[in-house]
C-alpha cells in the first residue's frame, strides 16, 4: 500500500523548441540541443511488468519478518515484543512515505522521485544488512519502506488504467501472501538479514521505467507541464506535509498505544483541517478531498482494506478454534486462499472498464460484506478460507480499480497527490485491521 541504479537514471531529453511530435521519441541531434541524451527514451506506456517489478517487492518486504521475529530478536539481543517494532516501523514508513514521495513526484517529476526512492531503498537495505543494533536496523527498515512506497507511487501514477493497475495490485497480494514463507526460507538458508532485503530487487526496474517514461521538456511558452515529469509549482507546503505525517503516524500507532494514538490523531486532524482551510492549494489540496468521487473511493478502500487485514489475522485463529485445524494446515490453507483471491482480483480489474462505477462498487462491497459475514458465523474450515478469498479479492480489487477512480477525480497536476492520499487510506486499513482482530478474536 517497498537501489544501486541511481547513476543509471541520467536520461535527458532535447530542449530544442523545433522538436515535433514525430521526433519526440528519438535522441535530439540538432546543434541547438544543449546536451545529448545519455540513452534513448522510449515514450509511451511503460510495460506493466516493469511497473509490477517496481512496486510489488514492497509487499514481500513488509511480510518477510512475520515468521522469523524470534530469530531476529535473538540476533539483536532484544525481546520478541521489542522486535515487532521492525514490522511497525516498516508499516509507519510505508504510510507516511507514500504521500510524501507522491508530493515529490508531483513537484519535481518522475526521475527525481525515482532517484530519491531508489536511494532510500538501497541505503535502508545496507543498514539492515550491516547494523548490529536495533535502533539502526529500525532506521534501515523505515528507509526501505519509504523508498519502496515512493517507487509504488510512481508505478501507480504510470499505470494509466484499471487493467494495468490490476496487475500491480494482484502482484501485491501474491507477494504479500508469499512474503512470510519466502522470508522464512531465506532466513533458514542464509540469514534473516537477507529476508529483510528482498524489497531491494525493485531497483532493477528503475532504469527501464525511467527510460520508457521520460517525456520531452515542455516548450518554454508552456505553463502547464504534463505527464510524470511535472515541475515544481509554488512554495512547498512544509506545514501541511508535517501535519499529514503526524496524523498518519498517530493512526499507524493505534494498535500499539491506543489512548495516546487517539488523542494525537484528533489533535493532528484538527490542525490539518484548519491548515487546509488556510492553504487550500497546499500539500493536501482542499478541492481534491472535497470531491465525492475521491472521498468515496478512498474511504471505501480504507474500509475494505481494514476488513481484509482483520480477516488476515483472525482466520488462522478461527480455523484452529472452530474447525480444529493445526497451525500448519491453517497457514497453508490461508496462503492458497490469498493467492487465489489476488489472482481473481485481476479479473475484476480487467472487466471494470466495461462496468459502471456503481456496478464495480456493488461487487466490491457485496463480496467484502459477504466475507466478513462468513467469518463471523462459519465454523467449517473451507468456508473460513472462502472468507479470506473474498476479503483479499475485495481489498486488492479496490486498490486496483478505486485508485483509478480517485486519480480521475483530480486534474493532471494533482494526480500523484490523489494516488498518494488514496494509498495512505488503503495502508491505514493495514494498521486498523490487526487492532480489530486483536480486540474481537485474538484477545478472546
């Protein structure tokens, strides 16, 4: 909701004002061109598999520590409960990093966002690989997550259609489902530090994405740059970014310190609302968050994501308590259910172009509600797994389709912001879900 190739992103475009659309995809050779492109840009849609590689390793990196927390705790000399902060720090940095890096994408363009996100991902991975102390390892995990979130924001902004976004979203679900098993296998074969480094493979896509998506510099007379390579506009809204970060941070900490998080989030939300009124064109655009299409899409994604993550943490316990399954059978069954639901969500994303928005939302709400109802009342193991299939189908489908609805509600200059705020809402569901599962099931 995760980069040694920063030097490979040196592709430049010709600035000759005589360039026409027929020659926009070739290297400029005119004597008036200040510099020759370092590589040939390929204009047009980025192949979706490159976008999937850019974005989806974040999900594997988020879930890789789930089964190896005891090993990590022993290696770092801390308790198991303290080691869970390696998961919490990643979730926090994903949540706050997505809108921040999307803001960078909006103001400085795609190449700047790729460079910064790639540097964060590589730097964080190096810290995780070498750090002997928990605080430094936490810093590395946070940097990894922020970098991965930035790459994901770029991929989502370049997807362009629900069908292509469906590939990315289904990949998220599949790698997220496989992450714990992958992390355990890598830890057993090599080290838990390698398990926590899997998200770095996303850097392999940075040169290709940068090469494909580079757009020509707008003519000097143009005042509205288009596409991913947007330029900065106005003074950066530092206060708005800080208040949004504080608000998101408080919500992410809700499962760990409920009372403090609720109070802090209320204060941050109030200050952010007042700031948006004073600066409606700032980091959180007032016109965007007031649009029913954006607001409805983001809140529905939050609800379906929260429901799915509640099921993710609850169903294994329910399989044990109600159906009498052992832990191994429950884990295997849940993995198969998650892979199935993720794959099915792509079918909805592919079909959504032929469906009305009302029809798409009806499917998502209906399947999500059915999944939650089944989990409440079912005691048969396979039926509980059906709930998991429905939950991940609804959440992953919402991420694919509703993200495009949210982006379409914004003008071109604000689409990266719309994507970032939408992704923040989706990821907050990942913070609320475990808390709900603990209150309703795990603590019972």
